[in-house]
């Protein structure tokens, strides 16, 4: 998930300053032992702040290092993610310390119907859990798989909430009990033609033991082989989570890693679905639509907004936000704009207008939705004609 950054406050808290000092020192480290020293102290402070619910200090430190020191920012972000998605537990009956890791099963889905999210029945979850043990997790790993299919909007917000969920599921995994969850608080999710869904769980093993099969030194099983077997064996069970949808499954893996991977992988499906929705709603043949590509940001392009219009018309019918991550820019090969243009070309979009420069990120003052740009560079709501056929809300 892309973290939306705000401007750093004029005065940083002492905790934020300590995080910045340690991450800056870690970036200047000249040895493995010093790396480990700073990593331990960074994660310990981050865990303490998360347990207090003090995400503000963490976000302020991340904002500051993001602006001033990229290597320190990467170290700090990695330490904060580790503190949120993993924890140590006391072993049972003196068996030693246990390590717990928050994992996710990612599904990238697209459909003309609403993509499901919400509670999952035990009879659907049980075979998925069995396949996790059979094809992904190392022998002897304890697992607590949460009985809820999360949309991005329903994932834990911030590091503190993520750590709280990690600890709760880890405790349930050790005890072999179902966690007590209040899913009603998670709310609804945005309706998109292509989106990501996650099953979340925590894997627990003795500290220092492998959590995943590709970590086992004597097995010689790679991540790729685990993914292949996972898809071959578990796909029919995963399909029951997203009926009426086409989908891809990623490898069950660490929470933050899978969030980033899915952010990247879902973008082409979102753009293809946006074009397909307009063609279906207006009953137009390929080649009768045009598009506008606009780079949006403050001082650099943070995202592209792609508008879909009819040939010869300027009204924006549908829009898609293509966010940029990490070091992505148009100097890469292929760059993000080239990727967008290639997808539009596949869909036989007749004309593509490229708005020059960097446009400000415009949003609707009433509903907060992102605004998209017409062929003249004017920002507007994306709206389908009243007489168009809207896609069905549910799959029956």
C-alpha cells in the first residue's frame, strides 16, 4: 500500500527525533554488527511506539527521512514494517521463544460484478488452510487464518493497528483457538471493476526455525515452485472466495511485501476493466473510445490519471488512477506511461491525449473522489451517461 505522506511538522517529537537519529546512523554503518545493533534498537523503539498507539511519531520520522535521507528512510520503513508484522512470544512449557509473522494470501480479481469481501465460512477456509500447510508453510508451523476476506479499505490502518492484529492472531495460533474479532467495524469497501482481496493469518514457529518451505535448507524447494504448487492445488478453493470473478493468486507471504506487490500487479487490470466497462455500458465497439493521460503530483509525478472518453467528445466517462511506487518514473524501461499506452493500444483506443507537465491532484470538494482530465486539461468528474447500462452489482 502506498503511504500518503503529509508535510512534516515544524517541531518533531523526541521519539521521532530518536528514530531519525538511529536510522541515519544505520545508513552510515560500516559493518554487519553495527547494522544489527541499529536494527535491534530501531525495531524495539518502533514496537514500543506502536504498542502505545503512537503512529504520529513514526509517520513524522518517515516523512522527514523521505525528504532528507533516502537510505535512512528505507532502513526506517523496513524496521517499522518488521515491528508491525512480526513479534516474539514466550514458548509453551519452557519450550523457548516463538516467532510470529503476519502473512497474507493475495487475490487480484476483476469482474463486471461486485468483487466480494467480508466474512468467510469455515467450510471454505478449512481446505485453504490445509493447502497452506501442504504447499507453503514449513513443517510444524502453527497457523491462525482469519475468517475474513479483506479489501484494501478494510486492512489495518497504520502500524499500530497492524501490530495489534499480528499479536492477536499470534496468540490465537499458539492457543489453537479462533480469535475474537469484530468485523462489523471494518465497514464497506469501494466498488471497483478490478481490485485486490486478502486473507490474513499469522504463522508461528520456534525462533530461528523456518516459517516457509523455501527456507528449509534440505528441501531445495524454491519460492517459484511453492507458488506453482499453490496455484495448481488451491485455485479451486480460492475461486469460492470470489465467485463471478476472474482472478490471479499471489504467493502467501509477508503482509507488507504482498501489499506492495499487489499494488503494482492490479494496475493493468484496473485500466483494462475501466475500458471494458465503458464499452459494455455504451455498447461501443473497440476503436470508438479515446483516452487522456495526465501526470499528477506536487513537485513530481506521483500518479497518472487516465480518462476514458468517446471519440470526438470531451466528457470523461470513466477514470483510473495509476499510482507510482518507489523509484518508478518515465526513465525506466518501460516507464509507467509507456505501460499505460501499451494497455490502451491493446484495447484499440483510437486517440490518446498526453497532457504535458505536472498537474495538481484535484479532488471533488463534495465527495472527495479524484477528478480526471479531459482532452483540454480541465479537471472534471468521471460520469457515465444516464441512459448507459450499468454493470450488475452482484453475481448471482
